[in-house]
C-alpha cells in the first residue's frame, strides 16, 4: 500500500496515498469562529476552501503552530476538503498490506482515530485512517465552517 510518510512533533506516521491529493508548503491561514479545536482556520486553494487541521493538536502532540517550513497535505475525506498541517511530508513509501495490524488488535478498547500499525524497515509506523481522523462532531462542525465561508464568498 503506497503511503505518504510525514512527521509531526518528531513522530513519523503514514497516510494512505489514495486519499492524498497534493502536498504544498504551509501558507497563511484565515482564522474562523466556532471551529473545532483541531481546526486552525481555512485556506483557499485553486478556488476551493480547505479546513486546516492541526495534526499535532488532533493527536495530542502539542499546539502545532504553523511555521514557514511546514507542509499542508491536501486530502478529501467524505465531502470535506482538508489541509492537514504537518511539520514535514517526507516521502512516498510502500507498506506491506499483509503486515498491517489494526489498532483494535494492538490496543483493544482504545478510542480515537482508527488505523493500523505497520513495519517500515526497522521502524513501526502508525498508519492513520483519514475518514476516522476527526470525530463525528468535529467532522460536522468543520463541514459547517466550510459551508458558512463558501456561502459568504458567493
């Protein structure tokens, strides 16, 4: 399974490449009111609004301040266009799907995003399942923020 290897707060993880649309340098973000705590704001890319999600904050790895050398990983999750803020998008890697171990088997009863753990050389990587990355409430609130700002633009 091809995956994007990325890093946040010194921790490396993978995102399934089939959900990644593009990687861009981080850019200025427009703050928005009433957004979930993991959403930094919105950016407009090629005429489309994307919610900027702090991966660091979503994973409990700090505040996730945006720096000039950071990246946005553009992804579409359901109907949401997201710009996932990571410290660095490193490379595309191939992970052996047969070697993926679901979170439920590694951490029975754990809550939060679903995904799997995979071996990449000598390293164990968390492979995040983007559709479950935001909670249902965060997904709904993020959709409302994007819809509100899209309506205000028209």
